[in-house]
């Protein structure tokens, strides 16, 4: 077993070494080969927090070795848990020695998912103190829904420079979330499984990673029905046990590889997919003229995709828009924008959930994309555009991956800075892309956050 080896560095949000690294990419090379998606990071993060609820150790497998996961594990370790890697993608968590100490401020500033410790700690100790979470700067990301749910369960919430929650006892009740927030649903779910009585959680998020968390809690002894719907019914139990669980494949990474194959005219087989997670993703790619073929648990993206935007009936300009599951995932909006630049036709991309996510489009225009950013939520794209290499940076995880895909489709050399953002969500992406034939090198100072 190996212990965690994340070196903290206060010089920047992800360490000064990470900030100085960059990708140098030679574009225009079709990518070919087979790739297996990493475990879903957005399932791994709440499942790591949920390990606090067990009365014994839990082991997670297919865990992505990415920066956000390492920071989440460090937070758990800082609380007193015994955390160790038992294999390349397996981690064992023993929560026996965990205490109700305040969460580390510096670590929480690195990670949006740090807020996921609120529900388990409140359920286990009746109190929790944590600072505001960090994470991608893609617009305002409110936490009100979390605390409104905790209050409905009987907690008192004090919001200042830190969040303090206390509860003599959590009592099941009927909760209508004011928005179908993924992390708020997960937090409420983790608190409710240990509450006395029945909780009905309405307007709940139903994304694949929320379903995975619910299944994980059920494997630990929780009683949850309605998984996959927007109404979850939880019968509180007095005790949960540890278990062994596998993280499901990351449907966002799968969507990223679909886009990558399409814009490079590549031929990629994505192994080990879960078809039920892909319906809204494949529907929108079909609108762009990208039609992968599902073969059991493998998804094949063949060369010479049509790449023609299908207009709405009557010849009207079509729209790709995100929304809560089962709508098109917000995390794939940036990828869809890049793919659309290489498609013949006109399309409106409407990003409804985060008001800063589309600002990366200016960088894409600098590479030659024919696009107009109408406002913070809408961009009109006229393709196909001839992309040229340039110097760009990664503003957030998904936009960073989108810029990397654009660089691989562009003519000439591109340099991508701030690649620590990409590393937060995509495991060893440069090595995996080189295995597909990409010309990409990581240069600069060694990463001090590893």
C-alpha cells in the first residue's frame, strides 16, 4: 500500500510547479487506437466523503488518479482517516479515527467538492465547520440549496467566513430542493441516510454520478429507492458498514474522446462504456453529424464523420443546450463548441447553468473559429473553420480540455498554459493521447502537486 503524496504549495491555487507547466501540441494528426475511460471523478469525490459514514473500512476501485481526487483524499486524511492506495486505481479508507475538527482551509480552497464532507460529518458527529469551497471559476456556484436541505433535516446553520452546522438529531422529512443541484442532492442524501425516519428528497439531481453514490450508500446498508429519478425516498438507519465499490466510467471523458476523434478525423474505440449514461450525449453529437457506433460496452468513433449540423425542421438554426440530467451535461458544453467549429452549418450553443463557462470562446476565436459570443450564456458558431495553432490557456477543467481538442485539430503548433486545470479532471491525458498518435509534450517545471 502507498500513502498519499500530494505536496501542498501556497504559491498558487494548484502549486507553482503546476502553474508553470504547459502542453506543446502539433495539430493536424488523426488519432487512432483504443482508450478506456477513467473512473468518474464526480462519482469518486462524493463516494470518498461517504466512506466517513461506515463503521469500518471501505475500498474504492477504478478511482481516477487526478488532482481533485488527491485533494479530497488529503482532506479525509487530515480529519484523521487512514487513507492508502492499494493499487494503481484502488484506495482503502478507514474512518475509525476521524474527528469533527474543522476542515483545512487551504485544501478546501483547491476543491469545490470539499463541501461534500458537510453531510457525512453532520450525520456522524452532529456538527461540522468548513470554509467556503474552491473549484472552477465558471460563474456563481451557490451553496444555499445544501444548507436549506440541512435545515429541513433539523440542523442549525451559521454562515460567516466559515460555515458551521450543528444538529442534536437529524430527523427525516419532506424536502423540495430549490434547484436540482448535484452536490446538494449528494449532501442531503448522505445526511438523510443516518436521519431518524423517512426523508423524501424531491427535485433531486439524477446524474449518473448521483446514481452511483446512491448505489454505494445502499451497498453500505442504506435504504434508498427512486435511484435515477428526481424523487429519492430514504429510510434512515442507525448504522452503515464499510464496503468495496467500483467507480463507474466517466461519461464526460467519453464525450471528450468522441469530440476528439471527430475533429481530428480519427478512429477511436472507447472501451467499457455504460450505454445508459450516453443517451443525451449521443443525441447532441448526432445533431452535429457525429455518430459513434455502440457495440456492447464499446463505443466506436469511425473516421470520415459527416460533421454537418442538422437544422431544425423548416431549415431553422438548431440549438444545443445543457440542463439537469437527462439533458445534455453542462460539462460537455465546451467540447460541443469546439466540435461545432469543425462542422458545416450554423448552430446556437446555449449554456444555461454557468455564466462564465463560455468566456473561453474568445481564445477559440483567436485560433480562427468563426463564432460570436452573444452574451455569457450563448454563442453562435458558423462552421467549418480552419483553426490555426496559437498560445492559449486553460481557464477551467472542461474549457482546458476543449482548448486541447482544438489544438489537436488545428494546423501548426499550439502552446497551452495552466494545464493544472486539465490535470484536475483528466488522468495523464498527455500520455493517453500520445498512445493514440497525438503529438503532445508536457514541458516546464516538474509538477509539485502529484
